[in-house]
C-alpha cells in the first residue's frame, strides 16, 4: 500500500443521539505502532469511538481528520472486525476473494492473498466450506483473514472475542498479534481486563463518553491517573 493515512486526529468530537450526549469532547491522535486498547464500563462510548474513527458514523460536532500523505485514500487503508462477524452467502475463500475484488485486485493476486490469509489463520482446510456454516470462532478467524488479506494499515476490532470460548479466544489473540507484527496498527475494544493486559501497549479509558486517561498499559494497570480508572481496574466502577 502506497503512503500512509495515519495519523488520525479527533478534535473535540461529540456524538449525540436521542437528546443524549454519548461522546463528549474527545481529543485524540492515533498514530502507527503501539497496540491501543479502549477500556471502560458498558455504555462508556467504546464502540461509538471505534465507529467514528472508522468512518461508519459522523460526529455531531468536532472533526475526525486523517493527517497522513494518503489521507484521501484512508478508506482503503483500514479494516474493521466486529464482535459478531458478517459473513457473505458464499464459501470461506470467496468471502476473501470478494473483499479483494472490491479493492481492485486482479484474479491472480486475489487467489494468492486469499490462500496466504487462510493459511496464516489456520483455515486452509475450510476454504470451500460455506462461511455461514462455520463455528463462531472459525467465522471470527475468517473475518480476521479477510481483513489481513487487504493488508490494512490500521485494524479496528470491536470486542472480537466477546462471544468466544477460551480456545477460540486464544486463536484470535494469536492472529491479532501476528497482524500487529506484520505492520497493522491495532485499535480494539474489550471488556476483558486480562485480555487488555495481554495485548495492549497503551490504554484509552473512557467513562460516560469522555476520554479520561491515555497512558501505557503498564501504567494504567499499576497507577491509574484518575479515581474512575482506579475503580474500573478494581472492578468497583459503575455507570
């Protein structure tokens, strides 16, 4: 992929619905490199923030601006995987091939990338199976394979293991780590503090729609900077 779309800058971002302010004045710059995990209680605005960054939602106020030299092509530099993966009514391999076709890749390149992504996610033996017939864990791995195949500069992950058993979670975390090593910037939400400790380099902590903390994962878990952060780590923070 030519150029870079990052950094991504949020300036005083607000999002409102039904007369309620769900995100309130978020200022944030997301840069390449560190694995970023977004934490906070239910309703804090974690998924909303991810969708605003990815461009699925537009802010009620404020700006979301890509600052890199490839900012105009930012949509082609990113991918997103949801808690419940969206599978097309076709084979596992065809799910990848279709995504790559939308990116304008030719047939040979599509086939090569599809085979590589399925191999890296341990799904080669399921290439011809209907994607919707796979287990939820296999579907989530396929969603990650589909994202990996397009070689995203940044990968948004919205609680990608929330519906999975421990073995499937372990497999998905391994793929996320591999994508990070391959050069993708990881930004993910999770409600699992143990997972955040395993995967995060830095923590963004949201509460009631406000970004209260941004610091290293080690710092957040050992020395939260706010009373709300300390209560969240201790398991005593309520909405």
